[in-house]
C-alpha cells in the first residue's frame, strides 16, 4: 500500500462486497439547491469531477454514494465511470424524488421505475447497494408500503446486490436491520447507537452518514475515529467536491484507523 492511501487491507464487508472505510458522497456532483452545507457552491465542471474521481480511486476509495434526489449526480457519475464500472461499489437510493421540492413515492411501480432509471443513468446493468431514502415518517415507509417487497424481488432477479435503508429514527433502524441487508444511520443523536449495537449482534453492516455534520465538524479526525472504531461500521460516507478536502479526509480516516500517527501532516 502507498503511504497516505487506503489499501485493500483496510476494506470492510457489506455482504459479499469489500468497501473502503471512507466512501465518497456525491450530492454536490449534481445538486446545490435546498442543501444544508456551510456555504453556497457551484456545481463542478465535468473535468473537475473526473479529476476528483481519479484522485479518489488513487487514494483507495471504491464506494460512491448517490441518489435520484441528488439532481444530476447519477447521470454525471454514469458518464464519469464509463469503462471503469467494475472499479467501484455504487450505492444509490429509491423513494425520494427532487424537482425543486422533495416528495416521496414508495409504491411498487415507482420503485421499479426508479431502479430502471438509475441503471440507465449510471450506465450499468446492476446496482451494488440500493437504500430506501426514508422521509421523517421512516417507519411507515418501511412497514406500510410496497418498497421493501419490491426491492427484495429486484435483488432476487439480480439487478441489485444488497438492499437497505437510510433511516432517521431508532425504531426504523431496528426494523430495517431485521428485514434488510444494510442500514445507513447518523451517529447523532446518541440513541442511534442502539441501532448500531443491534447491527453488531446481527452481524449486519452499517453505513454512517453525516459523520462530519454536513461540513460543520470541528474535529474531522475525532469524528471519523468515533465512527470507524465501531466494528459494525463498514464505511463512513463523506461528500466533497474539493481535492484538498478529499486528501485531508483520507488522511483523517487513516489516522482514525491507526495507520498514520495523529501528528502526521
């Protein structure tokens, strides 16, 4: 392994897949409206994103997290990874639709259409991970709609390798763990640790979102250390469109898992 890079030996499991402990979130690849980051930003040019993805790959990141609700993110990723699809683990979502405002549809037909659209946009014939993009009423979305059953059928048909949910409440996180392959949670508030504890007991993987407070973290290494020290956590998803931030995040992740000393620049 090259110094300052995440190597294959640091990867963690999501089912049969091996993922980097730091994943790249791609909201900023395609959407800059109704977002909660510290400052406004312009969507990057295609060549800037190509350079960022090349750097991410060189740094050992292999997990890309996207969603239909991330504007043009899926479409742009499809173009950018054309010819290198097998190098990446792609995680996308179903349920939320964004066209200036967010709305949710968890019907069977909407779920099937969403998956077909994601496959087309991402220029692939399979999706590695599909998460249910839960609204505030996340338990209702999981229990009382057709989305789970539909995704199970699509997984059985071979177009999806693993299914899960990006949840908000503890109740939904615990429920998702009983019926799905993977769960995505934040570490705030602390009661979410109950979900992670249950995931450990079930030997199911956890993806962590918003570990750096959507850009507001004052202790990136500490926050990544908190997340990556949990055995059930397979990857922490951190979004950026800055190469400097990406390098800094990888250094922080390496320090968090004890590869680099805390004083290493």
